[in-house]
C-alpha cells in the first residue's frame, strides 16, 4: 500500500514538473516578437533580411566576407587607415589584416583613450579545407583529400553539393582566385556515402564514427587523359586546372581552397519568417554589426568600432585570429593618427572600452528539447540573446560579464526598443561553447556575449529568425552609439 502511494506521489510530482515546463514554454511562446511588430516594422525586418541573404551568398569564406565588407564600407565613406595621415572626430576608417579579418571605426568626439563602443563578430565558419597534397586517383575516379575546419558533424557533409572557394598563391608572388560551383553553369562537387543496403556495419557505429574524417574525399572527375601513361583521370584534372588557373599539382602546397555548400541562402517557411543558409555562425551577427556601423550618421560621442575576426572556430589563433596583436596595431594607428602618443595609451583605451561579443547561440529546438533547459534557453523570434557567460560545464573558457555591465547593456537596449532575452547554451553538463569574449576581456575590456539564436548550428545549412536578425541590427547600432 505504501509503495503504491509513493508511486502515485512520484507520478503527481512528475506531472506537476511537466506542467510547469509546459507552462513556462507556453508563456515564452506568448512573447513571440512578431506579435509586437506592426506592419511597418515587419516591412523593415523583411527588407533588412534581403540584404542579409545577399551578403551570405556573396561571402561564403572569410576572404570573401572581407572583400564584401570593404565594398560596402567604401560605399559608405570609409577609407583604409593606411591612406590617412591624421584622423579627426567623424572620420571613418578600416584596417585589413592579411585579407581575412578587418577592423572598422568611426572616430568619436571623446579621445580614444576614453574608450570605444565595440561589436566583435567572426567571419570564418566550419568547412572542409583541401589538404596540401589533395589530388589522387583511385579506381578510375579523381578525388581531393580534405581536412575539416571547426566543429562539424562529419556525416552532414556527405552527398551535399559543394563549391570550391579560395586562392592559389604561386612562387612568383601572384595569386589566383578560385571559385567553382556557384554559377548555374558550374559543376558542383560531392562526397559520397555508403548505400543503406551495405551499411550494416556503418549503422552499428556511434554517430560520430559513422563517417571517418579521412573518408571526406571530394569527387572531382572520371574522364581519363588518353595520352597519359598512368593516373589517367588525375592527369586530366591537372590539365584542366592548368588551363583554367595556370596551376601545377605542386601549387596545391600554397593554396587555400575551401569546400563549402553550393546551396544559396534563402527565405524559409511558408511565411518567409526565417533565413536558412551556410555560414550563419557567425555572419548572422557580422552583417548586423556591419550595417550598424555603416548607418551611423554624424559624429558619435565615443568611437564606434567593429571587429570582424578570423579563426574563431579553431580558437582565434594565428595572425588573423582575435589573439593576434594586429588588433592592437589598428588601435595604435588610431591613437597615433589622432595625436595620442603615450606608452600607456593602448591599455588605457582597452580598459575604458565596452564591447559586445557578437556571436550566435543555440535556439531552442523542440525536436531536441532534452538537451536544453527551458527556463534559460534562447528561443527563436524572441529577440537577440544576452549571454552573461558561455564556456562549458563549470563556465570553463568564459569571460563571465559583471552584473553592472549587463545592467548597462540592458538599459541601452531598452531605450532603443530592442527586443532581447537572456540564455545559456544548453543544460549545464551537456557541453557548451565559446566566443572571442574572453580574449577581449583579457585585454581589459568589459565584454558581454550577445547574439542571434540559430537552429542546426555548425551544419551546412543553418536557420535563423528574421525578427532576431533585425533586433541584432538595432542592438548593435544602439550599442555603438551609446555613451
């Protein structure tokens, strides 16, 4: 009897907890941002997203993102800082870091040592890089070996139409751009997968082991060169590369060629309320940040600064990553060209600066609700998400913004009418993620993670809400102009 009563009590508690979770989710659903957006606001949201979709399709690699950012920046009156002898309040400049990251600034009335208002995003994305010696032939098929970049689910990249983007640098110093698979007349490329009829052993493996990294080989040809004495198909591919790009097989050693999804970004859903496409982590934050600084009119009180960094997906390392001292060099140039030459100026500038680490977070996915904690999840169409800390499990790798700065940011957003929410990325012990926030914080800046929730993060085709994308634009612009 007692055992029966205990079971009934456990059922009642379980039911009550489930109802509480359901009510919590239901309350969150009532706060959908679209409900508060009138016709004029919805028109702005849709128009903004069209520009964003074009940006995604023009900028599938970090090099292409820099090129497109420069184009838009120069159209808006920005100039390369290398061409400026001196700078005055209101001047608009950018600095390029080896063609793969870029910094932008609008000089404010206050001296730079009073601190800047910054938005820092990254423009690299998970992908497949060609190895240094990639081309080989096996069983009458020519293939390219790849090395995946960033955190991916390897099985997602099989049987997906791929395009090749990048550059080949020759020994004479010349560089040739490569882009195959984006034009309607171009061929695309494919990584094969095992047919289900013969996949019993593959199906028995753990998901992460189903497609080994060394099996991510790209099909590039099957026609032989008739006058070759061996490796007939490979030599035909080399002949085609020689004809189109002037490259020999050895030139792969100094090439940076990335395989990315060939599919175009598009509106998603019958109501066209979402955007799906490759590379939204983190270009879904980079584009609103770019538009935010481009749309600044006049002279801000404090200098407004945007960072578009490379290598975030592999730890922000390298000469173009956020850990590089080339960012300090850009700040030094700003200081020197505004007449500030002081050994402590750079650190004083950093210590007085405020930055939003503009990076995505995981949107609550009802299909995979078990890894999320509903009360602290980010929901699509509920605005940009504030993340006081990121990291993994015990906040490992997080900058963990102080409460005063979070309150300051909330005030800025509230006054600008920005719809925002607060979140963590999944249950505490499920995993986690990181951004460039801790690197900026290590330099002395106040930093808060603040980005767009997306579904299917790090997949070849991610999805975000147009409402949230527009709120990111409003948020970043308001922060750049805040005092």
